[in-house]
């Protein structure tokens, strides 16, 4: 099977960048290649290219930096999508990850047998323009439900295929007992991730537990999807009783895993009701055996069972800071609880390996090609 993947105009594929979508599809493509398929990426060109040694073909197209303006980003997405579709070779399966590529792909039908759109964001009314796409692959049940709610006629074209994680990298590590405890967040450092709640929860705890540390790891610059200097200053100011440990982002999955493993508790307090669609970051933490706390977003329910394989706090409650403080405190005081949650988290994470999810996609690709 010939498979082509168009990625974002703003994110670089490994090993150049750390975008979640780019990393996800690159890892899946490694599995596709292992299973005898040909894969080509049409992706944003990095400043310096390196020779690909994974038997994946890459066609680079000039990309852009995230502007912070929706209108400008939409225009840049259009230009990138058009150039990508022009540049790509003939393919049997086209996987699309930009806003405009599903709309423009109809004009390139001679080059494409079947189209798949990766629905990794909450639908915002745009799917009425995507009705000719052969498969709308939704990353979680909440995303699927919202899509069908907005466009009931697309039910037969839509299905749920979860995001995968790399369980060869993110795998179980036993935790060493230590008096000092580190609580870690990984991901974009911006307002919608609920980091204000996490910092304020730490303010509640630090006097009683002076041996705990809060580490925040991920992109901070606006161009990389972060909140920028003003937001970082806001968090540092809020941390009136302690100092945040800042860790730079990395595109190396093993380095990311190592930082998670060095931590005793993982917290992902996102408040992005219509932004968070699955939750790869907390699932990666669970895969390492790190006890995890998440907010009560619907998308996490695809893999989180409260008080069984993770802890959940109500991010919409008026006392949400205190609720998160109590969840962290439970884990601070109970090493056995941390261990049990970690072990159950590992078990659940194995259901989302690259191998399993790649097989789901390949089965669906074959179905589409065989059903004209």
C-alpha cells in the first residue's frame, strides 16, 4: 500500500520537532513500513535536514511559525496545503492533518484513491465542507460524538481510532523511594492547560511539604504554541512560595520519557474543554508507571478510570485548586497508592501501542480500498 501523510504547516516531524501530531504519525508510519507498506511524508521543511534512515520518503514544503492569529494561521494553512497537494506523488491512501487539505484534495483526485482526515481537534462547524472525505478518523469518543452531532450525515464515514503512544519507549520503570518528590507536567505551557490551578495548588502544599518540587516541561514560546513570556511571568509570580523548575522541550522521545521517569507524580490539569481531544501526554506518563492526576475532561475517560489507574479532579468546581491539592496530597502521603495507580496505568496504556493502532488503521485503509 502507498500511504502519504500531510502534516501541519507549523510543526516539524521527528527528529526536528516535538509536535504531538507529527510525532504520532511518524511513529505509526514506522509500523506501516515494518508491515511492508510504502510511506511518504509531505512536511514542513526544517532549517537543517538530516538523512532519513527509517525507509520513509519525505517531501519537504516551506512551512511557517504559529502566528497567534487565527485568520493568519488559516491563510498559511491554505498555502501549505495547496503546495503539499501539488508536490505529493500519486498515492493510494492520503492522510490529512491540515484544515484546508480535505477541501482542496477534491481537485487532486487523479493522484489519490482514498482520503483520511485525522480528526484530532473538536469539530467547529468545518465538517460540512469535508463530506467527500472517505474516512473521518476521530481520536476519541467525545470528538466522534460532537462530529455526528454537528453533521449526522457523516456517521458512515466516521469512526473512532484512538491516538497511539510509543510503548517501546514509554514503558514501565519502578520508582526509587525518595524523601524528595517531584511533580511533573509535560506539554505546551499555555493558559488552556490549567497550569494556574497547578501552581496555586502547590502554593497550598509547599509549607506542609517543603520537599516537593514542581517541574513544567514543554514549549513556552508563542511560535511553538506556548503562552509566551507574559504567561511564564504570570506563573512565576503566582508561585509566591516556591520556585518552578523549568525544563526545555525536547523532540527526543527517550529524553521526554527519562524526565517522566525521574518524577514521582504526573499532573495534567488541562481546562481545554474543546481543545483537548485525547490526552497522549498523560497516557505516556501512565505507561511509565508514574501515578497520574488529570482534570475531568471527557476525552480522558477513554483511558482513565478514577481511583483505579489515575486520579481525577473536577477542574470546573469553584474549589478546584483545593480539590487538586487534595489529590496531590493523597499521593504524597501514600507510596503504596502511587505504586498501585502506576501499575494499573501501565496495564491500560498497552491497549494504545503503536502496533495495535497501526493495525487498526491498516485494516481500515484496506477496507476503504476494497469498497469502491
